C-alpha cells in the first residue's frame, strides 16, 4: 500500500472517529436531557416566558457540535489539498 493511500486512510478514519464521537455525545446528552426533563421538570411547555434552564444548554451543545463538524471538514479538505499541491 502506498504512502498516499495510507495518509488518505488515516484522514478518513480520523473523520469517522470524530463523527462517531459526536454521535455518542449527542445520544448521551439527549438521554440525560430527557431524564432531567422527566424527573425535575426543567423543560417547560410554556412558550412565554421561558425560564433559563435547559434551552441555554441546548444552544451550547448545538454550537459545539456544529463547530466540531465545521472544523473537522475544514481540516479534512485542507490536509488533502496541501499534499496534492506539494507533489506537483
């Protein structure tokens, strides 16, 4: 197996592990969220006014997941582009 194919395989595996991590993180987060909403009543069904509770944590989780996906894809494409330009 050539070195180029090994590098491509490592990049794909790293991206796969990042997606696996995010999937597991989201599953665990929403399981804990569901438990917290059921047992303590942190989630209110009223739309106005809503207490600052679980919704602010939801926004933080959403920002975290989107930023990790963005930087992972950015890293993947930037690392594959630099190697091809170096070989020419």
